[in-house]
C-alpha cells in the first residue's frame, strides 16, 4: 500500500494509458492526459506534469491490495541507442487493447538478439532517466531552464562549483539529499545526459501545436547514448508478431556517468547556523505531517515549505560508479529566533501539493521519491575511517587478532534529526569483529569527522543473539540520543559490564591527523585493554 492517496482518483484505479501533454495558452502549468478506469471522479482523466514520476502504464492508483496482474518481464542490455527507430503505439501488435488517447504516442523501437521487436514508450524512458521528482519533471519543458537556474564554474578539469542561483525553483531542502545531488549533477555536467534532457524542451517548442485555448504536445526526446545499460521491462509479448510492449521499466542499471571528481554546490539559499555547523540548507520538516496525505493537483502552486517526501519506489536505478558531492553555504544565519516561512513544514493539513512552490500556494509542499538508487557508494566514505582501519590492521598484523570488517552502513533518517548526515552526505557506521584467545568483540565506529565526541563502542559478542536486529535498533537509539551511545538500551540488551567505550587516540599533530606512532599506541592500548 502507498503512504499517500491521489485526490480525485477512486480506489484501485487502473492507469491504462498516457496521452498528450497540454497547457492553457498563457498558462505556466503543464498537464498530462490519461486513460484511467474508472475515470477520474470529477473532470477529465488528466493530472499535472508534477505527477510524472509515478505515471507508469498499467499502474494501479490508490491501491487497496497487492499483486494485481503480473506482467511479463524481459531483461535486455543496450548496445547503443544510435540504431533505435521511432514508432507509434498504434504500430505495436502486442497491445492488449487500443487506447485512443495514446495511439499516436511515440515509442523507441529496436530488436533484441532473438528478433523480438521492443516498443519502449519515450515517456517511460524519460521518466526513469530524468523524472525522479516533480521539480525535474516540470523543468524539463522549460526552455534553457538549467542555464537559468544553475551556473557551472569549472575550477579545473576535475573540479566544478555548481552555483544554485536565486532564480532556481527547486525546493531548497532537496539539496540535503546526496542521491538528488548525484542525479542533478549527472544531468547538469554529463554532456551526453544534459543534451538529452535539454532536448525535451526543444522538441516541445518545435513540435507543440495550438488547439483552441490550449497548446498540445506529443512527448518525445532524444535518447542519450546508453552503452551497456541493462533494463528490466514489464509488459506484454505477442508471439505472432514477436512484438513486446514495455509498459514499465522496473530496473535501469549500469548507467554511464561522466562528471568531474570534485563537485561542490554553493548558494546563498543554503543557510548554515552561525552558532555551529549546519547541514547546509534551511529548516527541517516543521509542523505535523499527516499520516497518509491526500495529494492534490488542483492548485498550480504549493506553499513555500520544506516538502513532505512521498515514497513511491517504482524502479531501481544504478550508476556505473558513485560520485560524492557536497554543499557549501555562502551566507550564515544567526541561531535562535523563529523560522521564516520558507523553513516551515506542513501545517498539519491532510492535503499536500507537489506543484512549484510560490507565495500564492495554499497547500503544504510535497515531492516524490520514485527511484531506488542502488549505486554502491560506500567506498566514497571509507576515507573518513582511514586511521581507524589502520588501527584494526595493526591489531591483525602485529597482535595476530582475527579481524573481519563489514561494509559501511549509512545511519538511517530518524524523524527531524539531522545527525545522520555530515554536510549533506551520509554519516556512516563501521562494524567489525575482532577476536583472539577465545574472546570475540564487536567494534562499532561512527564517522566523527565533524569533531563529534564519540568513542569506539566495543561489545562482547557472546552476549549478542541477533546481530542485525541489534545494530538496527542501536543506530536509531544512537541518533535519538544526539550521537551518544544509548547506555540504558545496551544495559538491557546485552547486560551491564558487557560493553565499553574506548576513546580515540589523541595527537599533537596540527589538523588532528594521526601519525604512525599514534596509530601504534592506539592499537596497543586497545589490545592491552581487551586481551
């Protein structure tokens, strides 16, 4: 079940088809014609372009149960998009039924090795490549929007500063999220991807047509080169024609990414408290968030508030490599005082709106999260544990301990707490097992590169029953305690005396970097204490 309800659509509504886009002459908000069953309760079946992230054909809107019709699944690997052709829905023999609204919608067509002809809707490919939130969906139809909202300063061939301009219409709170920044960086600085995204607005200007009071446009764009990209498609196969219609892309993997190594976002919109380091953006989620909000598309604007994030992970997304970005404020704000309107969250209303934020908006702002980014990015944060891992290596190589280190874990988001991030990037937890002479310990080390005073937690492994469940609970309680080890929970979970905190090694070096001698002292001290 979804954690939101789409206002105006009945329960278990089938999204059968997606038609032309439209905008009222002189208007600013694009809509999308839909074919749904049952039809929308009031007015024609259509919705705002801000809803594009969740619009996949044959999707059930406002579902009350799981597991409707299971579609055929097909895994393919793309060699090149250069040999793709453009076709129409009406040409596909695999369609289960012809839908008037989408018969002239564009598809990319190509053949697999076994001769199957794939009909891949252009809107669906754009959705999984670009439309990860309402902001990027709306902006795609605005000519030259990226140049008007961002200025890219090339420091050198491997380093850029992306200036978020005052004219930027993106909700500022989105920049807190490293997955959003990674995706935006890909669109802004990878020339292959930028050209494809920009082509959407270019095609709209060239091929849009007037119809009475409206401008209509049949969605199309120039696909980027996608060498070796892997897709999982859900759709329908017709054996007589060997046609396959892809209703939905559920996985898009191994996406090439060609961007600078060093990426910094700067803006006066990012606010850092003058009383200490902040997370680089404005306020938190503010007021009460409804348990299951009604998502409304009637208004063209939402109010200027921290958006409520609506989770709708409809597809898996993966880059060939991860990139790290950071945010830097170009101004500070004093601590204390009251929040301004732009820092407020939901006012407790049960209705939210993913439309563009503006002073005329009446409903709390909302944003979609539709991509499950499974790019392995833990290596980006290994450097934060460099000295700690050297200490573990000494325990292993010099003191002959058995040391097993596990992949870094990102601390989870808990309510309004921002301690799970450092300068907009994840704060990670290292988990290791250290054993010798029949004694086994669990070592827990948290990234404290922001100078948070937190010791290494060492736990007697023999007292742990379910390690994964224990760590998940401990992570949440650690954050709720503002990055202090939750001793009451540890006492109850593993018993008094079965754990201890070991302080980090002190150094006289400028900048706090540990020398080889410091690391030796650290490892030797821990070994003497435990073994």
